[in-house]
């Protein structure tokens, strides 16, 4: 019944409104006050407010000042404490290409070459806490891919990387790790470090069998495939995953061990071309499909000025939806392209979202990384939490993105730092926003100010401060409010 | 005892939490139930049910505002009881009167009665209330959330009854317009 619906809907009215209304019925009967009295009362009130605000400003702690953020750039940052937590409690920057979404770009690049160096520092993926070594790879030949640099960097799980130095030559199928200027946390130097073009060789499901094809010199000095790698610790657990296309088939090739380098490359090329043409799997089918049907979109994406898009793909039984979001220097922007394809090639539509950045705008975007790299999250006190110093940081997360000011479309960078604080059981939420303008000046901003600036609250976390949203019972985190 | 200490008693599963809650909020919850049920015995029973339900909810719930939390439980329980008692015959009283007034705001043709849509509606009403001056909002909620008689509201607010009635009527019309703009069928 409609009237009952309204009655029940009113249960969602915020508590402070109810409190105020309840108070208005609990207080003694109000007497009407004359306007003469109101003037005097208002003057007293203003005076009292002035005194109160002066006192508050005078004792406001300097906990979130720019000065402190900058000074603590090299301070300790115990990212390790956040390991093994759920994704939602990860710590680091956003702008990730999630495993399934990343498969479109998988195997676009296959290279032959050698590892020349393993960088000395240990790096942590800020989103998941996984530890990596970063390897410098000198490319001898590009089997598949375009514009592949002669020297590239790729990341490999900490426990696997040393083994690769033992081989004379490698063929690898690689993909770019998410974004341009991908941020990794340098454990040795306690700071974020950006890699302009970082690759990786495995996906979220673990290292894949066949991703690396190692070669050693045989007794005649010829380079031949060695499968010694796959019997080493860690490598012997590698999987044949559902992605991997031609290399997956190669891994099952009956004469893989002992094949010459030339023969192996020839096989790979054949498999690659066949795979692209026929679609070994979902990845290639889609890639082929896109290239034919959405050329205009691809032309836009692959031009130099716009080569900073990251693909996000969702597929259903009869529809493929592709949602491209522009990332600049690793941070998400509101610029998007949507593609819908139904029943394979029978139906296609695509459209640009708003805004679309001009080249001039792209060149003048605020540098979020410059501020992000100076953040020391341990040194910042969650600003809205009462007695925050008595709580433990359960997890902390820093996310960067670009926003536009509603009034004049000026571009800003925004870093949202979110905290999950616990008293040992309940987990509370807090956040802090840092707004960065094109000239590099940055300042903290409250939710209300940001909502006014952008004309929307879509960039904001709307959880209430000083409210427990989760309860941590041992290893299990329960959500208190759906 | 302050609310945090009472909540701590619930968390510690200390049964004195109920006694302390009843001491502090018994009258408040009784008033809410009584406004809906217009029957002291039923209202007492409803308040007792409120304590039991609160005991079962905390933990894991951790209410930010205990009074509002208890009020919502009481209101919901009282309304269930009201429906139960009036399923055979529709009675009078403030509940029926307030519900009748509210029925002018939203159309009966809208058949969406799912919890999610009720939540959306609630959030829309909340946004609407945020646009109102505090006193107008208090009066509206006293009437339609707490179901106080208009005369009692007027008295507590220091206003004339006619003025209060007109104010409520205007607020209701504004709500109707607001919900229309928000896409609700009115």
C-alpha cells in the first residue's frame, strides 16, 4: 500500500534529522520570543560562535598539512603490514587492469632476447601486496607486437626471477602491466616509483607454462629449447592457463625440447598467425573482431596522442561490451569510449562519453604522481576520526584520478586516501582528499567542497565518519551494514 | 549512563544493558509506540520487543545514535502490530490519520513495493528534508515519523495549531513536487 510505503521509506531518514525532531518534542513548551529579544540573542550567539571558532582554529593540529606530507617523503612506509588482505583493504594506487580485463592485450607482444640485469630493489604491487623483482630485458627480435622498445622492463614474482639469469636466450610472451607510468612501491627506498612502460609475463592466476621459452647452448654451440626451467622450484607449479593462445599450444608441442631457436620461432609465428586468424580462444576472437568492426575507435586509441587508453572488457553470451577509459600517467580520467556489439557482427554501436580531452589539455594535466610519490601515509592522521591515535590502521588506500571543475572545466588531479581503522573488533572508515591543480599546487579538500567543485559526488566515498561498517572476527571481516 | 557505555554493555553481552536502555529510552520508545498503536498495553509489549530485538542486533550492529536506532525498531514493531490489529477492521487514531494524509503524496498506481525501491524513496525523502529549514523539517517528522497529533506538535513548538497544520500541508505539497521531479509516480 502506497501510504505504508512512505511510512516504511521514512526509516531511511538520517539519524540527526530524527534526533532533532525528537528533541523538539522533548524540550519544554516554547514561548514566543519578541523580535527585540531575538536581536540581542543573535548578537550573543555570533559572539559565542566567534570565540569558539577562534579557539578551535588556534588548537587545530597540523596533521594533514602539505609540509608534513613533503617532509616525510622518505619516512617508513610499512606496506608489508597490509599483505594478505582482501582487495578492498589493499593499499596503493588505483588504475589497475584486472586479470580478466587484461587479456585483450595479452600476447600482443612476443619477444626474443636476454635478461641483462635484475634491479636491486624489491618492489611491491601496491594493490595486492605481491612482491616482484623487476628485470631489464634486452630485445634481440620482436616476434609479435609493434613499437616494442629495444630495452624493456618486466616484473616477475620475487621467488622466480633469479632462475632466468641462467639462460642464454629467452622468448617471452608479455603484456604491458596496466598503464603508462605504473607505480610500484620500492621496498628498499620506501617510496613509490613509476615505470613508464612496465611489462609482465604472468597473470593473476600464476605463472603460465609456456610463457617463457628458455634456450641454452647445446654442445655444438647452437641455441636450443631447454625445459630445465620448468623443473625448478616455483616454475614446476606453473599452469597452462586459459589465456596464452599460441604459446599454450607450443607448450604442448611434442618436440619442444631440443628444438632450435629458428625452428621455435617459426613455429611460434605460425601459431600466432593462425591464432589471430582463427581465434584460438576468446582473446583472439575478440581482438580480430574489434580490428575489423571498430577501426575508427582503434585508430583513435592507437594514435600517439591517445595511446594511453586501457581496455576493460565484459562479455556475455550474445553481447560484448567494451568500455575504454583514458588513463593519463597511470590515473583514471572521466574520458571514455563505449562499444556494444551484439550477436557478433550483426549489431554495433559505439560512442564517446564526456569529456573528450584536447591535446592541449592532455599536455597540461596536473602531475598526480609527483604528489603521490611524496605521500607518507603513516605520517598522516585520519582527520575525521575521534581518538584516531587509539585505533590501529587496518588498511590504507590511496587512489589518484583526474576530475574536472564543473564551472569552467578546469582539470584537477585528485588523490583520495582512505583508512580502515580498527579497535580490535570494529572497523571504522575515514578519508582525506588532496586536490592538485595544473600548476602543481595541492591542498586538502572536504567532501562538500569537492562535490561543489565537480557538481557531483561520484568521486567521493560517502561512508559516515566514526561509524563502524565492518566487524573483524579473527580472519573474517563481516559487513555490518549492507 | 551515556550511549557508548550502554552499547559496551550490549557488546559484552551484559544483560544490564537492557535495564539501562529501558531507564533512559523507555519513555521515548513508549511514546513512539503509543502514537502508532494508541493502546498502552500494546505499546508496552512493543517496547519490550524493542529491547529484545536490540539485544539480538547489538553486536554486530554498532549504532551511531542509539536513540534513533531504538526509535526505528520501535516504530517498525509498532507498525507491524498495528497492521496485525487492523487487518480485520481499519480503526481511527493518529496512525490512520497520518497515513491517510501521506497517501496524498504518492500515487497508488505505482506498484513498486520492493525493499530497494522503498529505500530509494526513503533516500529521496531524506534529500528533500535536507532542503527544509530545521523547524519545518522537525514539524514534518514529528507528524509523519513520530506520528504526534498536530495539536501536540503545535504546543511543543510554540505555534498556533492552524499555522502548524498549514505548514505541514505546504511541506507535503513541496514533497510531492520534489518526488515528481525525482521520478516517483505521484
